[in-house]
C-alpha cells in the first residue's frame, strides 16, 4: 500500500472508498459481459453497426474494470475475487437479454449506461475534495459513460427513423 500516496486522502475512510470502488468494479464486469453477449446474439436491421458499437463499449468497460482494480490495490484493498461477488455488490445489476432485436438491445444498454452515469456521478460527489486520485479516475470513467449513452441513443434514433421512413415508402 502506498503510505504517502494514501496519506493525502482526507475526510473519508479508505475502507469506504474501497467498498464503493468494488461495487463499481462489479458493475463494470457485468457491463462488459452484457455488451459481449449482446454483440453475439443480436438480430435485426442494421445490426452490424450496432455490433461495432457494442464491441467498442465492451472494451471500454473492461478498461474501466482494470483502472478500478488498480486503484483498489493502490488503496490497500482487494478487488472482488469471485464472479459470484459481482451480483452481490453491483449497483446496476445485470439485464439478461430477453429480446434479441436491435432496438430492444439498444434500449437495455441505454438503461445500463444511465445507471452507470448516476453511479459515477454519486461516487464523484462522495470523493470530491477528499481523494483527488479516485476523483480524477471516476471523472474520466463518467465522461466515457456519458459518451456511451449518447452513442447508443444516436444509433437507436437513427434506426427508429430509418424503420419509420421505410414503412412510409412501402406504404
Ligand atoms: Fe464503464
Ligand atoms: Fe458504459
């Protein structure tokens, strides 16, 4: 554990930061798997564009998990050691895909990103002015999640519009 590095944390217990980070760590692994499996099972119109986006997001969530695991270790904690722990500690849960259609998959994913945005926004408020390193990391991740929501929403709206136009032109 980085003694001097951790001595700059003030006004919050390090164990509390570790607990909060482990909950986010669980979210990231579940989000990674959700994107991974969605990209495999998705069906329907314009699915290739959606698969490309889902695959990019999966890589980002795995990168977030890596950042968080490294920070937990730096703080002297241990990242959750078993996948069974992910479902116990997650903030956002896991939305098992039930409907494999592109629009349903995008809607599930948008909900997930909205939960991630709320989670990281709360986490940023908690560590602000107390743990600058965690705050900076959380801010970067939060910016990614905001971008993720926007990318998915834009795809969703494009596809919805395309389908509407198609229906009109077919009559
Ligand atoms: Fe993430
Ligand atoms: Fe995300």
